[in-house]
C-alpha cells in the first residue's frame, strides 16, 4: 500500500514537473533557440552591402589607372569599418545571437582582407568579380538567417 | 590542372551534408545553391593565380575571404536547421495546448 501511495505521489510530482518545465521554457507559449528577427540589423546590413558594392563598382571602373589606387579609397574603408563595428555591437547585445555574431566577425575579417588586397594593388577586373561574388554570398548568408528568424516567429 | 565547378560543388555539398546531419533536408536548397556559387568562385581564384593576375599574398587573402564566406553559409544552414527544430517543437506543443490548459484549469501554454 505504501509503495502504491508513493508511486502516486511520484507520478503527480512528475506530471507537475513536466508542466512547470513546459511553462518555464515557453514564455509566450513558444520555444526559442535563436534570436528574434531584428529589422534594424536587416537594414544596417543591407546598407553595408550597398557601400561595399559601390566601392567595388568604383574600383572596377578605374582598374588599370591611378584612380584605382588604395589611397583614393581610404575614406570608404573607414566608413565601412565604422558600420561593421556598429553592427557588431548591435548583434552582440541580442541574446541567442551567436551565429549572427560569428558571421559579422567573419565579415569584418573579409573586409580587412579585401583592404589588404587593394593595398597591394588591383590590376584586373576579374579580381573585383571574385570579391563581388564572395561578398554576395556573405551578405546572402547573413540576411537569409535574419529573415528566417522572422519566419520562425509564431 | 583544371577543376570542374560541378564536381567541386558536389564535394562541398557532400561535406556540408555530413556536417549538418539531420538538418540537411531542411537546409539543402539554400546550402547547395550558395555552395555552388562558392565553388565557381574557387575555380575563378585558381584561374587568377594561373594567369598571374594576383600576387601570392593576394591569392591567400582571396582564399581567406572564400573560407569566411563558406563558413557564413554553413552558419546560416545550421541556424535554419535550429529554426526548423523550433518550429517542430512549437507545433507539437500547440497540439497539446488545449488538453494541458484544460487539465490545469488555467492558461499555462
């Protein structure tokens, strides 16, 4: 009899524990393993993408002339770096945003690498074509994940 | 040495499939498309090097950017998989919501 009573108590406790666990992991009745969609981040990333595209178009149009020298584009790189740092801070301030934070870190490294390539001199438009495709993939990756967070919302 | 884009893209997709495991069906469309683009870029870098259009340092830097972009694509694929799991759990909870709320007598879920 004692054993049956104990089993009932355990069963009741387990039932409640399950409900409490469900309630605690479901604020607003949904589980969330990844940050929510951030419209401002979406806009900032698109603006940054545009800045990099403008830079690539300007370099492309001047390849083979002194107009493509790195020194003429220093201001553009500075502006891009400022944008990247702003985005980095915004992304870091959101909980459960590890993947996007990593992506922004990688994008920062890629911009630094592009700057170093430019400092050595870009002598062929095909180099710009490669950079364009690489950055396109990078931005598509960031924006696809961000938009998926929106669709993931219930 | 010529590298075929389709072969490289298939190899990259195979590696991604192994890495992403069960999430692969959910993310394969995005991953295959983007990795295909990156495979093309990889071949373009090889051509630039062969034609002497970039220095060794520049080639290494282009490869660094390539690795970063590939990593970013993989992070997105991973994230899409997580969002898929989230959706599945929320759908499952949705199906038991009414029963649970009725059993406790108040709106728990």
